[in-house]
């Protein structure tokens, strides 16, 4: 018999083996980890914007008594591998755990927004090894992501 080329079954077996090897190696590839860091930074920005809007739309039962425990403003509290949004007697509203290899640090332990969306300027850094993403909140409540400390000065 005079066979030329390869059969489709042989081609499928080779492709299957290559896809298994590529699938096992993909999490180890260096650029994949930066995608997780970008995702976590974008998710944090989303949660901060949720908190900002939630604060602006929350109705108070007793206006003028925001300092009472049950009437407190919603607040986002940080830990090294997680953060959560809570409010007075309601307790935790939302909680997010970061990937095991991503850590978080900030210049404030808590973030809250005023009724008009303003905030105390805050810098939040998400670290994964030597890479980091920085989330900035400025005085008027604008929330943005930067990669370098110099981004904060760029406005």
C-alpha cells in the first residue's frame, strides 16, 4: 500500500495533545497574570462606583441623623485580600475576595462618599508580585485606574 500524508485521525490526535499542553501552560504564561490584576482593578472600580451611587440614592429615615448606627452611610472597608461594603444595622451588603496571589493596600482603611458623590482623596494599590495597578479617587469623587504613581499627578 502506498500512503501519502496523514489521516484526519492522526491530525486530531496531534491537535488534542497540543491543546492539552497549551491549556496546562496558559496559567503559567506571564501575561495571563496581568489580566487577573486588570480584572481585579476594574472590579474594584465597579464596586466603588456602586458604593458612590448607593450612597447618593439611599433614603434616610431620619434626615440629619447620619451619625446614628442604623442610619450610617454605606462604607467600603479593606483587608489585605478582600473588601466589603457595609451599612449600619444592615451589615455586609457586598463582599469580594481577591485572588490568593493579589494583595491590596491603601492610604485609608475605609472609603465613603458624600451625598453629592464627593470623597476624601484615596489611593488603592493592587499588587501581584512586582506588578501593581493603582485606583485613585479624587476629591470630587472621580474614580480611575492607573499603573504608575505618576498617573496620580496627571489628573
